[in-house]
């Protein structure tokens, strides 16, 4: 019988970018509540108040950093939002 040798090689790969947003993975955006659940289930894209479009893949925890533009827009909105899908 012929002997077979197994050769194993390794290489280091850069961490792939996992977000389509320009603000990076570390920020959370404001999105309509109804769209968050839909995106989480179906994988559809959502649009944040700042205009960023992305799939919902994470849930923010208290104290998570928020997109400054989304926060500015949200704080300028009237109380109640005026929409039944919030």
C-alpha cells in the first residue's frame, strides 16, 4: 500500500465587513417599529431616519451608541409620530 500524507495549511483572512451602512457596525439607527419585526423575520431591508438602508441583524442594548443623524431627526419629530404603524 502506498502511504498518503496529509498537508494542512493555514492563512489569516481579514475580518469581512458585515454592514452595508456608512456609519459602521458600532452604531444603531432609528427605524419604524413595524419594519424592524418584518426585517428580522423576512430579511427585507429597512430605511433608517437618516436614510441608511440595511437588514435588521442586531438588537440594541441600553447604552448602545446611536447614529447622531437619526437621533437629531428623531428628537425633532412631534410626540406620537402621527402614524399607526409605530
